[in-house]
C-alpha cells in the first residue's frame, strides 16, 4: 500500500483534509510559520497531491515537526480543514515507518517518548515532580529552584496530597490504575510504539557513531540554525 | 462587524452548563505548577457554593500532553479517555468537568470523532474491555472547570469581599484575558462564546468589577506548543510567542492577566522572567512584571482568601503591586513560610525583574 493510501486511513486526515484551496490562511495565522521556515499550506498541498515520493520526502523532513498543535489553523480555515490534524497524522506515520530519525527535529521523538510515556506508566501523570528537574528547566526561575529544593514542604503548604493515599492534588495514583494504563498501552499499540521509537533511534545512534545516552542528550539539546526564519 | 451580526454569532455559542453534580478530573500540569488552584477549585465549589463535585483517586492523566507530543497513538489516548468515562459512569455521574484545557480539547476531539465515526467508538469500547474489563457511558455534559466558575461568577461576586477595582481611584482594573488554544479553537461550539468571542474569562472579569483589555494579539498562542517546550532545543519557539504577546499588550498597560489553561499562566509568568534576564525589559510598572493568574486565584482573591493560601508565592512575577492596588492585606513575612509557619528558606531574586 502506498504512503498516501496509508495516510488517509488516519481519522485525523479524514477529518482534517477536505479539498484544500491553498489560500494560505493557515500559514498566515500559524505561530510556527512566523518562527520556523514552515508553511502548512504547502504541506496540505503535497498531501492532497497524492505523490508518494513527495509524501516520503515530507515524512523524512524537518518541516512536519515545527507545528505546535495549537489548532489556530482549524479556527480560521474557510474550508473547515485542520492542517494541524494532518500534521499529527504525518508525524504518526513518520514514526511508524522509522522516517523520523532522518531529521534533527524528528529525532526528538525519543526523549519526548521517554519523558511522557515514562511518567504515564510509572506515575499516571504526563508531568510529575520526580522527573521535572529544575536543571533541565532553568527558565522556571529562582522561585521554582526553591520550590523543588523544598518540594514536600512547599507542596504541603499548597494543600497538595503529594504521593498520599486518596484523592487530591498530586496524589499517588493506585497501582491497579497504573496496571490498567499499562494494559491499555499493550492492547492499543502504545507499548509497541515505544519499542519502535527505541529500535529506530538505536539504529540511528549507531549510524551517527553515538552511544544511546549521548544520542538522547543531543536530541534533547541540539538546535541547528537552519530551522529559523530570517 | 455590524452589531446584529456579532449578536448572532454570540447566540450561536451559548453553552448549557448544569448547576450541580459534576465528576471532576485533574490536570497534570496544574497539579505540578499551580497546585493550590485545584485545591481552591474544590474549596470554592464545595465549601463556598455547596456544590456536589466528586473525585476518585483512581482517575489518571487523560494522556493529552503525550498525545500532542506525538508519543502515543490515537487509539491509546482514546482508550485512556474511555477509562476515565468508565470511572465517571461507575460513580453514577453524567456531568464531566476536567481541570485542564488540553484535556478538555482531548475529550472534545474524542467525542466528536466518535460521533462522526461510530466504528472507531466501537473499537475503543472493545479496547477498554480487553484491557480493563470496563464499560462506559459518554458524558451528558462536558464543561471545563473555568466554565463552572463562569457559571457561578455572579454568586462569587455576591459573596466576595473585594472587587477588581483600584482602591484609590475607584476605576476598574485593566485585565488581559488569555484563553487556552484547545478551549475553543478546535471546536468553537464547545466553548462559552466560541473561538472568536470567548467570554468565559471576560465574563468573570466583568462580574468581579474589572475591565477587559483588548489588544492585537489577544488570541495568539502563549507558545507552549507541546514538543516546542518539552524539548530543551525548541524553547525559543515558546518564549518568542510569549514575547510577541507582551509586546502587543504593553501599550495597553494591563494590571494583570487571567488565564484558563494549564500551561499558559506558567509560560506567561516564567517567560517574562527569561525576557527580563535576557534583555533587561519588564512589562509592568516600576520594574515589575505583569502578574499572571489562574481564574481560581482571582476568584479566591475576590472571596478574600489569604494570597499565600492561594499559592501566589509560586509565581515568579511579583503579585504584591496588584494586591496593593485592590487593597488586599497580606503578611509579606509569611510569603515563603511552610505549613504552621515553618521556615523553609526563601528563593533567590531575579537579576532584572523586581520581586519580593
């Protein structure tokens, strides 16, 4: 099956692409298009062009990773399209086929996957104090440095139930709930997705002559100049 | 736009919000960054307004942030959503209220996609049964927690001790409202006022005595962008968007910003600190920043709660000038104390932006 045929099986493409007229409204409103060399109008045009060679180029490119998924494009599109939804489907296919490791921004899927799925499966949250390190988020300021240094007492003052039993803010999510999340991942392809991301990333790290530790650190921190508008 | 046309659009985006009996689910980001805001939501709704707001410890993340970071498949996130609905069904509720805009968007997207593609809903039901042996009813009503505070805004104003008014001049304070993108940009009919004229926060500001500030980039994203923040290499995207908003609102001299999204108050607060460190520029008066609040924090101030019980000490931008303007009393020495006045030291200060 061709790439276009595979792509249009995604419900986000079914919902998000109904004959784009290429007016460029999405690009005009897009926060990412102002910052990055990014043009969602062109992406929509390539996808509806049905040319598998061009779609593969897109799946291996930097450009599909620039979107911030704010969906400002959905509000403004005069044809009720959702370029942001089509981007999500392109990213999904790029990951499934291993094409994401061809681009610097695509390779960031590895640290993102480890951070998000790690938190969900271990704690039941997408973000958790035990993994949100101040050292990686110095923009959070001196107040957050203080907060993290006195985490339990600061959260106690805020009325949280940090890692406690029962309901409340930042409660410990019961093990049976975490077991159900793991079962959901197993049944719906979430676990297989993590395996695929790790497999393709290991191949790429080897090709680039890096250890996995170095590869993951550099995908999290490195940023080339090529991405930005003048 | 002619006035009648505006009225027509507005009438299309009214939303039915039941007055009681809500099943409450929490926000990953808000629990981390604004923990007292969620505690204040349950305090105000249960203890002040005497509403039935139910929470079970067995609920989890909705998976929305992981989904929008492109790290889990659509079927995975939808099955997590289905499990949340199953817990609601088992608890005997049919009104569902998430505390998170990303979640609200996630639930809205899931329900709308199932409505259009019933075969997908059937597959998710199978997934849920296979993985958790659970079944669910879809919520009869879905609202964001800011919708509920909007719904009860006049009751809060009546019970309030303060109004958003300058105590010296009697003039209304100038408030910027920032609506999280996933509240109504994807599904305008799900939000109060839609995507063009969202009224959920503006309604609170007006009821509590303030004046809403209009400015060119009012609807621009705060810059979260999911992977554009969670990967260190991408954070220039995030701060650039916040910078654009502040440059746009600066000439209108807002006294404060009110937000309804989990990430927005964090980014609008913290990127002001970063901009001040990088460029020396601050956007408030006299070297201060513009304070950024959650709607629960503003509601709590109006109702007369102690600012430090509301968690305002976790903001990087100082809130004291705003409190002084209204005439809200506070103990400066208690700002960074722990429970029972325990000394847990205090944070360092920014280089450029004034803070206490």
